[in-house]
C-alpha cells in the first residue's frame, strides 16, 4: 500500500512539474509581454563575416504593443519608419520619397514582428532556445528566412540588445539605451502625414 501511495505521489508530482514548466518560447513571450511600450535610443552596427563594422547608425525606437511602431534614424542619414499597426510608411527625406507597405507583410520574419506584439499563430512559426540571458530565435518554416534572431536582456530584465544574424555570416546588432518603461505617446505619434511634393510608392 505504501509503495502504491509513493508511486502515485511521484506521478502527481511529475505531472505538476510538466504542467508548470515553461518552454523557452513561453518565457520569452512572458518577458516581452511585460512591456506595453518600448521607448529607447539605439545604435545599429552592421558587421560583416570577418567581424568588421561596415555600417553604423543612430536613432530612436518606440513601440506600443500591439503593432504601433516608430523608428527614427538620425545619423548618418535621416530616415523614418512609422506604423499604426495596419500601414507602414518608410520615409527618406534625402530622396524625397515615402514607401507605403502593409505592416504585417513588412515585418514578417523579422524580430520586430515579435517585439511589436506577435499573436500565438506568429509565435508558433519560431523555435526559441534560451542560453543565459539570451534567447535565440529561428524560424520553424524551412522555406522561410534563414536569419537567426537573438534577444538579450539585462539584469533589470529590460531588452538591452537584439541581433539579426544572416545565414551568410553578416549580422546587424541593435544596442538599446535610455529605455523608458511604459511611456505615453501622443495619439498621432504612430501616424505619418505625407509632406507635399514627396514621391509616393504605394506597395500595399
């Protein structure tokens, strides 16, 4: 009787541990879900397979989940990417052109799809492996992009860096700083009013 009771307790304990255990994907989703907004400065470095920095840019990043996105490059050349969750505007003042795209199509297969508030169906398309403070994300679709995404969190559990590693070895490293939690944005901050005289390339 005691043996049967012991086995029963062990089985119940094992079942409870399995039920309560989180996958790495669920853990990453939980970490990202803590932030209703991301509001930070960024430095982007493009590094070639030899480890050489071949491009560097500075700017600000604002995300209000789900879907609202504001990416402002200030150096070396000004660029602005804005989305209201439905449309995305890519504005280049230098060439006086704005490209309009469907937001979900534009960010598909990129880390911004996860940062901006992916749904369960989108998360199901990725495999996630946790290694220390890093979460390594790869597409589970063999026909999709072979890029690897890496999300890195600091001790305060804020996103400090994310990386896009291309299959050919080149990578883009985005380092965040001055990250302010749960910022409040103006109602029209995630809308873009096209200036007069600007060429429009509508790809929706």
